[in-house]
């Protein structure tokens, strides 16, 4: 869906030009639209990975939360709009989502994630190891 929006930009532009409504796209350049699609792509990937119904996904929660946090870090190539968008999205992500103990246990039980490298708190890693070993 995201890609279809940017693929149809020229068609929409031509249609609006025919109708004499080309002013509707004054504040939206094709480059800005493509940048927005690329920005949202990471969220689409996270959603698809975490909404799987036939495979377990609990262990992926921390992985995707970390990926999204890194995606939302400011970049030197960001314009003012994307800088503020990233900052606001990061603030909301941090406020709304946290890794619970069950996520940590699921990570430990998954062969590829059992090292718990995403858990930066040493205490958290020790707690998971102790709970699993008892």
C-alpha cells in the first residue's frame, strides 16, 4: 500500500491538473512523499513480523522495539519535518512500549536470541538466567 501511493503520484498530479486542483499538492513534493514512504516502511516491517499468526513472535518484541528506536534516531540528512516527526514517534514509542519479563524469557528461550545482547541492563540478564535455571 505504501509503495502504491508513491507510484501513483504522477497520476494523481495529472488528474488534479485536469480538474484545476493542482494546488492540493503544493506542499507535497514527490521527494517528500518517497521519504515518508521509506520512513514508514520500517513500521510496516515491524507490524508484519509481530502479527504473524502461525509462528511465535513474543521473542521478537524486544528486537523490533530496538530496531524502531534506532530507526527513529536523528540523522544528519533529516530535514526539520522529519527530525520532529522522529522525535515525536520516539517519545511515543518509549512511553507506550516496554519490555516485560515475559519478553525477556521468550528471548532467552529462542536459540538465536538467548545471549540477551539486547538487554543492556546486567541485572536484567542475571534475573532471566536465575529464573530459568531454577
